[in-house]
């Protein structure tokens, strides 16, 4: 059997996760475009998905999204140019900056939350509330295991056979 056929018949975690991610992103951003936000792209989600209404530090957005600070800085620059966020001094530390949503950004955040809630309701109805809740718990646990592995300097060998070096 060819590898591509095997991956199609029995997709691994990476393929399943990317299939879900790309399908959810497509629905989210197409719906946002229909609702007045046509210039946003999925990459902007690394900032917008984690942004607090009162503002967030770029370092916190980087930590939450798993993206490098430089990537977040570039995305914030794009979102400033698009009118979704602005940089303001952090009242807790005037040397630091907060990334704060504009009115346009707040509108996007509100719409995005509603779209995601509708997507989740649809899946919970299709699978059943209990099954969907269990799926989310399991997926969250897998995500946490991957985060810990990355942050503790996990190696390919440990990933394959579970041994420490």
C-alpha cells in the first residue's frame, strides 16, 4: 500500500489535527468575510484568538499561540495596518506595550466567538454532548502533552520509543 493511501485510510494525529484546523479556519474566516471582515487571514488568528478586550502583551500572545515573538510582532503590524488593533503603553509598566483591539477588532472578536460557538454546537449535536465533551478533554490533554514535550526539549527518540536519553 502506498504511503498516501495508508495516510488516507488511517490518518495519523498530525493529519487529523490539520484537517480539523484547516476546515475550522476556512469556515471561520469565510464567515467573518461575509460578516464584514474580508481582509483577515487565518495567520491573524495567532493574535486575534488570544487577544483580550482590555489588551494583551505581545509576549503573552506569543506564549499562548506558540508563535515566536517576531512572528507575533509582524502579525500585530499587519493588524494595526488593517485597523484591528493598536499599540498602547501598558498601565502596569509604561516601558511595555499592550496590543489593544480597536472597535473593528472588538467587532471581529465578538463575531468570531459567536461563529466558533456555532461550530462547536453543531459538532456537539452531531456527536452528542457527552462524546463531544470527552473529545475536547482528550484533545486538550494531547495538546498539553505536546506542549510539555516541546518545552522540556523532547527528542525524536523519546517520541518514538518513550525512553530518556
